């Protein structure tokens, strides 16, 4: 899938035909050789099929945003004051 590889390589592969190969040097040395064997068209799933996954994803994003908001508004101080009060009560 194009989203799983480097964007520059994805563009090159998108313009290739079956059986064609490309070579490109790697920054750390060596070569990368890619040969396109075949392509397959994947139809987009219907909204009904995606609904549950989208709902779960939205809920998770909202929860993450709420947690971040709480983290930014919260101040935590560690003191021994309560320990002293508890010891005096005993």
C-alpha cells in the first residue's frame, strides 16, 4: 500500500506498469530495487461496515483530548503536611 512506503517511492511506483523495476541509491549506502509484479484495485468499504471502527476511533480521540486537557490544567504538589496531620490524630 502506498501509505506504507516512502512518499517519493510511492509516487514512482504509482507510475510503473506490471513487470517494471526501478533502482535508487539509499542514503546510508547500497541500493533499493523495487519491481512491480501486479496491482489490485481494492474497493472502498461501505459506511455501514466502517461505522463501528469510526465510532471507537472518535471515542478514543475524545478521551485522549480530555486527558491532555486535564494534564495541562492540573498541578501536583507533594507535601508531608497530611502525613503529619495523620500522625497527630493517632
